[in-house]
């Protein structure tokens, strides 16, 4: 029976859903197969029908996973950093953005002053650790604000971009809305720039202390959008944040 047979994959998925680890050799094989698939994807995934796609965020990096607990979790569960290295190597292969129906540009962070056209994103070398500066960094770290122009971000990476930047990007590329994440917003979603940029945040009660709602954005067959908000699931457990997290890295 093939390692990647449907029944074998189903058993591994069931193990994960039951919060059981899969062996490291199986993890390595799965990630190697996933890398093969992802490396055939472009930097900008063009989506015209319902499909599950993943794009890279600023947390899919070696630096941030060591700050926010993913590295520690891998060490605790597997006893070495090998699983972490396998998974972060996989993160390097994730696409950087998505374009839905040519209308919605989806990215984790925001825009870059170095990228006027979506086609320019396709020319970037994405298969690497997230750099500390440059257009790839900007896509994963930038934030919108209700002002004009570009400013260096106080996060220490990426830029603050204003409505004029969003308007120019949408006009050049024929897009309507820039859909992004990267910032906690209390209602789960938040509009900026006269409803040309929307922030979607899907982690309720962020860090177990923010008391925020979460949201997802849904697109109909005709391309119309709606938002669904949700609260955290009831839990008897508490998960205190025992590590100091620098404020400039906040989500």
C-alpha cells in the first residue's frame, strides 16, 4: 500500500484530530510531498472557484516561530528541533498572495512601495526565510492607516500605507478590495480606506486576554461578500502567556 494512499492519509488525519502525534518519519514524508505540490504553485494564486488555499504570513518564519511558541511546542512533543526544521522548510514554499475573481487581492500584511503591479509579485524569490526588508517582507508585515503616503512601520518591518497607495494599487491592477489579516481588530473585521481594504482576524480572544470577536469573510458565487463573526469556544483550561513578546511583533 502506498504511503500516500487515501486510507493511510485518513488515519494520519484522524490521529491529528484526536491530538495524537504522527511519527517524525511520516511528518517528513508528508511535508516533502506538500513541498512538491506547493512549489508548483505561483507566488500569486489565482482563484476562480471554491478551493482551499494557504498563503504565507509573517508567523511562518523561523524567527517568529521561536518567539511565539511553535519551536518550543515542537521541542516538547518531538524531543528535538528536527520537526520544527521540517515544518519551517515547508513554510518557505507557501505562496505569498491570492487573487480571487480578479477582484479581491488577498495577502497577510499589506502593500509594498516596491510593488505596483500584482505581476511583480510573481517575480519574487519566495522559497526562503522571510527577509527583514524588501517587497516580500512588506507583503507579510505592512499595515493600512487612515493617512496618505508611505511610512516605515513602527513594527520594525514593512510599511504603513495610506489610502492613496491602496487606490493606486487597485486602479493599476483592476482589483476592488485588498483583503488582509495581521492585526487584531475587536469586531473580527475592520474596513479601511473607504472600504477598499479590509482586515480579517480569525483568532477570538487573542492571547486569551483581548476579548475580541473573530470573523471570516465569505464570497458568494456572484462575488458578493459577507462576514461571519464568532466568539471563542467555552473552555475550562487557561493558557497563560509565559513568554515575553515584544510589542512590535504583535500579530
